[in-house]
């Protein structure tokens, strides 16, 4: 019997998962929700991307819990990219 888990080095979110692109503030903490079980590095900068795969900035995952077919967590924004630095990662 298996246990499906993803290892993620990017935090890709949409509005339903906790991303409000119009209200991102550096050094603020936000919550996120993802379906399925995911593993993220803790306290290591990773890219925050929207559902179009546009890199909006860098975040660190502060904590997360896995269970019941989903992952809940908190992340802190360490840098918000200006529009000219945002880029598509896909």
C-alpha cells in the first residue's frame, strides 16, 4: 500500500488556496491550503508563483501539516518582485 506525496520547491497558489496577489506585504505571514500531501523545505527561500506560473517573489515556509488528503501551512514573504523582475517559470 502506498502514500502519494509531492516534494515541492515552489509554492504555487491561487486565490482559493490562500493567494491574494493584490495584497502581498513583505515580512507578513499568510496561510495556504493545498489538496493532496506535499512536503516543503522549512526556512529556505523558495519562489511564490501564481496559477499562471508567474514568480511573484520569494517566501519561506514556516510550518505545515499533512493529513486527510490535504496540506495546510503558513508562509512568510521575504521579497516581493517588482513587475519588471516577475517572470514565467514554466
